[in-house]
C-alpha cells in the first residue's frame, strides 16, 4: 500500500515569511498533485507535477517533484494572508492510477 | 458551467437515524468520488464510480455505508444507523477521465450526529 506523508501538519507564520511543505513516500508515484482547500469549500487543484526533478511556479508558489518521484515540496515565498488554507498533496499510484492523499498541512498566515 | 453541487450543505441527525447525501457531478464527467474529511484533516477515500464499471467500494468503513450512482450522473451516499463517529464533512468530486485526472470537488455536506 502506498502512503504519502505530509509535513508539517500545522504551520502558523507571519506575513512575508517563507515556508516549505513536504510530501514524502517510500514509493514511486507517476505524478503528484497539490490542492488547496479553504474553509467551507472543497479542495481546488493548484498544480500537477509529472517528471522527476520537475519544478513548476505559480506566482509565489514553487512546486518540485523529487528526482526519484517519491517526494514533492511546495515552497511559498513572502506568504500572504490569502495563502491561508489546507494544502493537500495527492500522488498517482503506479499500480492502479488512483490518487493517494496526504493528510494535509493547515497553513495560517498572520497579518 | 456549473461545478459539482452537493446537498444538503449541513445535516444534523440523531444517532441511529439514516441519512442520504446527494452529489451532482459536472456534466460529462465519467468518474465520481466520495471522501470523508474530519475537521481540518486530510481526505479519507470512501468510494469511486467510473462509467459503467463496478464501483470501487474499498474505502467504505462499514456496511452501514452505501452509495449508488444513477444513470452515470447523480450519486447518493447513504449512511444507515448513524453513529457519532460518522460526524464529518462528506466531499464529492468528479473527474473527466477518472484515475489520476484532476478532481473537481463540491463544497461538501457537513454531517453532525448528535
């Protein structure tokens, strides 16, 4: 069974600081998705990374897929209160193409 | 176009009662998922429908939980004899192609069992 560990579980920082969220596994994934969820809403896809070593940027957010496709990170530069939310990673299982979900990182950016 | 819709948005029920939660996926999406999410936590997979294939029920926590999808569109998740531990947000998502394709989520149904 493939597992995806996400860390930290909770992060509260001041506006303007940088942060990194990690998703790690001992298994290889075909691709990895990052979602953001705001209170009272469902998760919304931010990005999908497919190739080992791939880096994608979305404004102040930088997503990286590990070379071995076992891990991924989300780095936010100069965090803003609008970045507050629950960040979820989900890896595509090699065996059955289904998504394996991380437990989420609750991020709070204080003004 | 319209996104995924779920109803009701909130449901309070007494322990032991049955509840039905409804999901209207995006038109044309062949795949439909149900998840459960405890407060601020990650997603717990419940069940997956893909086209006319038999659903993947591997995530259903007990035989009190069941789901159906009629005509390849609307889905209903039924919880019988609800227990307090069933309290959570139930999220529905649909996907154009299933598998690891992008999932579009509804706003969820918050279920509270008293």
